[in-house]
C-alpha cells in the first residue's frame, strides 16, 4: 500500500499547527488586559445555564475540552485584500474579546465570570485557516447551532432583519431587541441545542 507523500506545507497541516499553538495557550478570564495583535481565540463556558450543562462539565476542573465559540480578529484592511501585506493589527484581537465580554454581560441569563478564553496572536495570513480548522475540530455550539453571538448592531434603517438565534436564547442586547422577532422560539432553539449535544 502506497502512502501519499508527506507535505509539511499542506494547508490542513498548517492549520493544525496554528490550532495546536492556540490550544497550548493559557486559559484566561474575560476581558483580558489590553494587548496589540490580531489572531484567533476560543471561549469556554463553565456556568449553570441548563442547556449548556454538558459543555460546562467538560470544561470544569481545568480541563477546557470544549469551546463554546471560536473566532478570529483580523487586522484593518484584511477584508479588502490586505492579508499578508503587513497591515498594522493594533489592538484588534483585544477589542474583539472585549466586545464579547460586553455581549455576555448584556445577556440576561449568562454571567461573565462563567467564561474563559484562550487567544493567540497569529500572522494575519494564517488567521482564517486557523479559525476554520478549530471550528471543524470542535464544532462549537455558538458557531454551529446558535448563530449570532458575534453579530454587531446593524444600525439605523437595517432593523428589519430577524433577531439571531443567540439573541432569542440570550436576550439582553438593546439593539437586538429592535430587530424583528425570530420565526422560531427559544424553546425550539433549546431543543436544537439538546439534539446537537447528544
């Protein structure tokens, strides 16, 4: 049986190296102290929200096995083709984590102290690959089933879209309350969560 030649620059192997580097980072509280850089991160949950019991159990006692959300923060200009062109990242990763901390604090049924994170400053060209691989590896609940955690206020004149599944299950963001009600109820999304975590 012939094996395929090992290619150390295969995009999956490159993604794995970024993901492995993130998973070796220490787990810290949100929000973090300010720092400069762009990169990837994973959020972990350990609280008592009933639908997340299985996730919380796998993260207790310092195990940190199951991120509830994985994300990225890219340098300014990256969305306009600036990857790899030495864009100055400023505090983009720190600001993204701070935004997430504020979102969690606004939710009526979540507590910030129940969340921890790992983050890794990454050369900008590898950020999307690292994020994609982490999502593929862990299938984080808030990436796969309960979409909307990372959303921003769409702004005036654009409130005719539906409230996200995340905002239905975790109400509290003032701008999300101005969106149209979702066609599905919180109970329906909670059933989806239960099915996903089986």
